[in-house]
């Protein structure tokens, strides 16, 4: 079995234009948005699911929402208060593995190459997307490369000079 790449991205410091550019640059075929509904509602998102639903198909990228893998309040507290990342990851794995519909969606949406897990937090180590990507890898029993993207991975854009005014 050939290896597949799952990208993770926290778009905290991205504009919508930067996000579209990095999706294009990495040849992403599907964006799976794992933001919980509460996180979108709190206005932390620089762009909404509605914007992504309307824009991504124009560049041949599928957009899927999976808010059910969002962090329940109990785990959010464990993640931020305790600081014990190992306990958080163990609890998070138990939480997502207990839902058969999540396993079914993982098999459906992540069996292709070049899928992006989208969340808010810039740092993949303080966000659920990194443990979720590892869970996907273990669920699919395959060779999965997990690549965390950031604003630093965005290639500089060259703006062509304007033609002279007549």
C-alpha cells in the first residue's frame, strides 16, 4: 500500500486568500473541518464554513464538516488546565473511537491522498487535529504521513508589475 499524506492546518493566522493558496500549493483534494460548532460561533474563525463551501468547489476541493470530533468540554478542561498531554490524548482517543459513525467517516474521507484536517489553533501540539490525525493513521492501518502546515509553508507570491499607464 502506497503511503498517503494527511495535512493538518490551524488557520489562526491565515487570511482566506492565504488559505486558498496553501490548499492549491499542496494539491489538497479534500478539506475536513473539525472545528466544533461552538468554536465557529465564538467568532474566532477568520472565515466561515459557508465561505469554504462556496469557494473550495471552484478549485476542485471537496469541503466536509466533522464537528463531532470536536473537543467536549471535559476534554477541553483537561487539555488546558492539567497540562498533561498524554492524559488528554488517551481520553480524546477513547472519545472518538467510541463513536462508530466517526470511524465510518474516517474510512470514507481519509482513504484518499492529500486530505487536510482544518482547525483553528496555530500550534498542532495544543490542538486536537494532531491526535485526530494519529487516530486516523491507526484506524486506517496504513502508511500515513502526517504533515503539519503553517503560514511559514506558504510560498511567496510574486505580483507581476503593472503595465505602464498610457
